[in-house]
């Protein structure tokens, strides 16, 4: 009989845990509340099924537990019941799938007015590249990566000269403007993930992946890497700051372009080339980033 | 009665009569044995031993996650080595080997009424190659640089680069070699399981009279035979990338400021191959569990399994569908996003036959005569955890919901619930159920109940709350969950709680092991058919069955495996090999 | 992954055909009684060893389909440079065809009980197969001599990988052939010998088929063929 009690307790406890526990998603900061809504639908449907199945099971165990002289009923199958259950299940599954697919088609269709920005990952830090005045990002290639050109921007491409580079520092974005995030890695798989934005996508060395979102509130958000990328994986944090338009332009004005950074007199001063130095100072790099995000 | 089999077509299982009864030396009887039952015990013992290693590894990682910074010896490198070996051992070397190599070897010949597997020599080789694979795997703990820390998915480029533990040392090489060996060994065993079901069945054992255990193991083996080659291909190609510098999976890479020699390869290609194996693998573990749990429920509820035909069709449907859902593991991998529509649809379709199986288990309980024996308790616990884990699978299969949840603790909680806890609960139930047949003695009841309650409630308390960490956005595979803005103080406490539960559940397994060993000598005598079950393995003349299983004459099967509580019959079960009809009218009114 | 899916579809076709003969819609609880009622729905009349080999060949087919799938996926990437196939491969193909033919002759001879011809067939098959393997090694040497190294281009890597994997399977087959030959010379029971010879022939025919597919793949005909099919479809 203990098992009946425990089965009921599991249902009640799980539902109460779901409703009362303090562990829930972070307040959203992007347009992907559609995704949150789809999760809510999923919770309702699956929650009802879970409670129904387990409670029914508890009832069966209670009602039909062995007592002296009992004998089980003989019922090989029941076509009608099985068909009904199948139809109801198919209906429930459709109710989960259809909204999901609608939101997914939105997710993969990038709006025309989205600004392309680029995130470049490497073991174990984030860099960013924004299009310059021409609004276009220059091409890039992992083979072009050198100490002076850590992001591998093609040196000959005229589109790339005015690109704004943000190396191993915070990225700022204007609030309310859709952004198409182009994702690139120069070593292993990484994944650009900000819990508050809900969206994420792997970055694959050798190709460029993407997703899009619109930041809906200002604030400072922590970037996490969500694809195992070696032993520094848990320390691969970054910061994205969502600004008002004004603050954003002010920040943008202070950034340097690819042409400026690759000019000979500048090299070796402000920006340390990534690679061995930063990698060996991994702890330091991560800490400094954290202290910045704390401020 | 026409004998259609030509002279040379007599299956070796029957030819072996002379061979079976010649005197055996100790070595050929217990070590290099060709008896499927001995091989089954060897498989099970080896899998359990290596599974214990994986259990200890899980403790170590929970130490780190629950109490960060307290245990200095768990460096990030070590942590990644722990999770990798834990995952790989549990999925391949424990679950696959135990279900197919252990239960498959023991139950298939007995349940279909064969004297042995059809190719006993190949069967023996299969075990020894498996053992070799395990030894190679274990040797990586002692190799320079330690085992690989690439995660059980072994994604390149990271898996074979120096930023990953074992990536440029021996770890990854030994891991890949061990997998290749495992697959070779498994293929040998798998051929046996499939062909024995096809050809070794005794007279009257039509496919629709097979117990669902055999259906589950049979279908899973067919799937494994077709899916493991994908892992084999992936392993061989990665091994070449790592050792000989080819570029199957390795694109142009700058590692720590240095350009590597590789060029142009595709990491996504590896992921396709890996998951082409990896998803069927989930069902390779699940289907035997489905089959076994059906038999446990039916036997201990004294009622035929509800909707047997639907159960068989569902097993076949799940097996077939599971080959066209693999890319749901890759929604955020950067593959063509339009694949998402297709794979989300196939993935959710597979939920329908799976749900039917759940309904039929529960409906078998309805109007049953439920004996709350330990196997039955484990079966009930399986249903709870499987339903829970299966339903969260609907979240992750639904492509857009997967976007925020993938690579978080939600995924970890989901797959532990559905293919960790649930199948292991079935394994426990099955061991309590068949231990009397293997040893002739019952497992101790009190220890068993203690083991059940701690394992079931503990495992639920570990993995149910873990979903909510994932919902918060806590990523998986983080050696340190410090310095994260989303990690609240209460979430840290939750993590410590999960760790403590993990130690308690792990401890209960020690009790179980003690019970296993102690009961061999001191358990209650079981008799031939302690559960009063219908299937053939309980009808053997000796318990434990001898080499050859059925004595002089093979049983002849007259009925399906689920004649429990037939109206009009005197007993509440009729074994499959009992002739005669006890119930004139069997169609329910 | 389309190649492997097509392959699995074929397997599923076989499985479906077989299952459709197993009365999966029967209601087993209504069918208590004598086993004899169901003769023909029991095990197949084929020898068990042949069925075992058939299942194994399905696994081998799966393996090579997966290599082919990987080949096509990798081929689409820009750094792919096809390598010229050595002429020698034609000769090797001829050798493998010969060995298959020889084994088929041995099967016919074994069915008629002509032990001398069985021996002749087995010996011919063994030598031609060895010649095939040696020829493959010489093709490898020729390619490496011309600078087509394993790691220098993915097309080369696949060439060595797939031919090597095929060679290993042939080598495994030679072990079986060796055992059969020992039996043929030491007077094994005729029906046993016949079965082993048949198994060898089955394995050889399959590996010849695999080799022809591989050859077409490596020579680029397979890609052209698929291209034409795609154009016809669109």
C-alpha cells in the first residue's frame, strides 16, 4: 500500500514543485516569448498526461491489489479503447507540434531589416565584429588568422576594412532592433548562448551559422558557451550589453575598425593577440571579464 | 505434418545434441564456455563491474557540482574525463551489453525453446572481444594524459585537440579503439540473437507466441546491427584524423595561435554519423526494457498483457521510425535549419506508438490481481520514470522548444530519466525476477525492498528537480557552476541536495550487490517456477537449467505466452508447453 | 545520408516482406493447440548458416553504405580534388570476378559431388583473390609513389579507407575459404562441404558487388549517375 501513497505523492509533489519552487526561467529579454509560450503549452499537456497516467496506475494498484481469492479479468485486447487512446494521443501530439513548427518557421526566417553582426569564438573567449559605415561585413577565413589579425578578416576585402572589431570585450547592442547573429569559430565547436534571449546556436569551424533575435529590454547579460569546447568551457563567459540607441552610438564611436587595428603603428599595443598568452592566462582573463560584468 | 526441412538444414542448435552432452572440463564449462547462459552471466558480471566504475565516476562529478571548490583533486580536466567515461560506460558498456549480451543471451534460447544460440562458438568470441573492449577502455585510465574528456558524444574537432584532456594523448585513441572492438564483438553476438530467434524457435513457437521480452530484444538487436556500423565508420574516420592527419572531420583550425595541418573537413558529418547510431541506441536500450517490463507486469498482475498485437506492432514501428529521427539531437548544431521541420515531425510521431505501450501496461494492471512483489514494484517505478522522461522528450523533440533547453541540465535530466533510470529500474526488476532461475535461489526480500525504495524515490528526487535547473538556463558539462549570473543561491542548494541524493542512491546499489552475492548461498530455495509464470524458461527440467536447457526433448508450444487467469482454467496460469484448451470461449463478451 | 537511408529502405522491404508472412495480425490467444497447425510459419527452410551469413552481409552492406554516405557528404565541400584511379584496378576487378566465377563453379561441382572440380574451383578462387589483394596493394603503392598521400586530400583519404576496409573483408573471407579448402582436401562430409562452398560463394559474390559499387563510386560514375537522376527528377 505504501506504493499507492508514494505514487500519489509523486504526482502531487511534482505539481506543487512546479508551481511553488523558486527555480524558473530568467526574465526574458528578447522577442522569443513565443518559445516560452510553447513551453507553457508543453507543460500543460504533458503535465496532465503525467498526472492522469500515474494517478490511474495508483488507483489500479489500490483497487486490484492481490487479496486472497482474487482472480484477474481476462481481456486480451479492446480495439475500441486502443483506437480512442491512439486518436487522443495523436491529437495531443499535434497540439504540441503545430505551434512549435509555427514558431520555428519564425525562428529560421530572418527579417529583412535585421543588422548582421558576427560573433567569433575561440578557446576560450568571445570576440565580435560589427559592419562599418558600408553596412557590410567583409569576408573572413580561418587561414587568415594571424597574431595581428586574430579574427581572420580577409585583409584584401574592401568591405572588411571599416568593420568594427570588439576583441575579447563586451558587445553592445541597441534595444528594439532585430539582429542577425552570424556565428563563426576558429577552433572547435562553441555555442553562443544568453539564457535571457532564449535563442542559441552552435558555431562550427569552417562554416558560418546564424540565428536572429530582437533585444527587448536594456541591461547587461552574461554570455555562456553551451557546447563542450575543452577544459576551459565553463569559464568561457562574455558580456552583451543592450543599450538605448544613444548609449549604443556613444559606445560604437569608441570602437576601432579593422583598418585601424591592422595599421602597423597600432599593432601590439592595446590589443593582445589571442592564442598562447591568453590561453595560458585563462583564469585571469575570465576573472577580469567577470569583474567587469559585476560592475 | 510435413517435414519440410532438408537434411542439411537442421539448425546447429539441434545438431549439437551429441556435442552438448560430452563431458566438459572446468575451463570449457565456466571460462571458455559456449553455453549461452554462462556467456550471459559473464556479460552481466563484466557489465556490472564496469558499471560500478561509472557509478563511482558519477559520485565524483556530483561532489564537484554539489560542493564546488571543496575537492581540489577534481580539476576541470578530471571532471571532463569523469563525465565522458561515465556516459560512455553507462550507455554502451553497461546498458547495451547488459540488455543484449546479458539478458539476450540468457533469455532468448530459453524463451524460444532452443538448446543454445545457433552459433555458440561465435557467441563465445563475442564475449571475449567485449571483455577486451572493456579492458582497453579501462586501460585509458592508466595511460599518459588519462582517458578522454571529450564528452560521450566525442564531437570533433574538440575531441582530438590539445584543449581537451586526452585529445592529443592516448585517451581518445584508446576510446575509439575500444568502441571499434565493442562493435565487432557486438556484431558477433547480435548475429546470434537475431538468427536464434529466426531459426532456433521450437515447434509451435510462432512469432505471435513469442514473449514480448524476446520481441524487444530481437528488434533492438536488429536495430543495433544496423546502427552500430555508423559509430564504427565515425570512429575509424576520427581515428585516421587523429593518428594519420586526414581531414574527414577536421576543418582549417587555429589552435592556440597556431595553424593546424587539417583542412576543409566537416564536424557536422561526424554528428550525422554519430547520431545516426546514437538515436537508435536510445531505443536499443529502451526496447528490451519495454519487452521485459511487459512480461514482469503481466506475470505479477496475473493477467495477460493488454493488447499484445498492438504491443508487437508498436515495437516494430518504434524500431523503424527511430532511424529517421536522428537529427533531433542536432537542432542547434548549425545544420540546415529547414531539416528541423522534418525531424520534429518524425520525432513527435514516434511518441504515439510509445504512448500506446504505456497505456497498455497500465491497462494490464486494470482488473488484474496485482502481486506487489519486488519485480512488480520496479515495473511500476519504471512506468513513472519512463512516462516522466518520455514526456520531457516531447519538449526536446519539438524543435523550437529545444532551442533554449538544449545543452542545459534539462537535457541531462531528461535522458537520465528516460534511458538511465527507467531501463535500470527494469534491469533491477528483471534481476529480481530471473535470479531464481539463474541461481535456484531467491534474492533477499527485505534488502530488495530497501533497495527498491531508496533507488526509486532517490532517483526521482535527483532528476525531477534537475529539469528546473535546465529551465533556468544552467548549461550541462560545466565543471564549475560558479560566476554565473543565472546561478542563484537557492539553485546552488538544489545542486547540493541532488548530490546528496546521488550518494544515497549509489549506496543502495552496494546493498543490492551484497544481496546478489549473499543470496547465491543463503537465499531461499526457489523451485523451478516461483512466480508461476507461463513462459518456457520456467518450464525447464532443472533449475538452474543445464547446458542444453530442456533435457532430452525440446518443449512443444501450444499457446501464447500470456495465458494468465484464463476463465475456466483451474490454475491462474497455463504454461506455453501445456496442450489442450481449457476455455471454450475466449472472446471477451 | 541518403545512400544509407535507401539501403535501409531495402532492408526494411525485406523485413516487411518476411513479417507479412508471419501472420502478425493473428490473435494468438485464440490459437491454442497443436503446433502442427502452423507449419510453414515456423523457421525458414534455408540452412541456418546461410541466414546467419545473410544477416551479416546486411551489416556489411550497411557499413559500406555509410562510408558512401560520408563520401558524398564530404565530396560536396570545396577542398575535394578527385584522384586519378590507377589502371591496375581494372585488372584487380577482373581477378575478383574470376574468383567469384571459380567459386560458383565449385558450388556447381559440389552439388554434383565432383570433389576434384570443387578443389580446383577453391584453389583458383584462392589464388585470384590473393592476386586481387596484391593488386590492391600495388595500386596503393603506385598512388603514394605519384604523390597522392593519405592525408593530402579527402578524396585520397576515402580511397585508401574504403579500399582498405574492403580488403580487410576479403582477407576475412580468405580465412573461411581456407577452412573450406582444408575440409575439401581432408574429406569433409559432402553435404557439409557443399554448405561451406555455398557460403563462400555467397560471401564472394556480395563482396564483388560491393567492390563494383565502390569502384563506381571512386571513379566518379556514381556521382554522375546520381546527378543525372536528380536532373531527371527536377
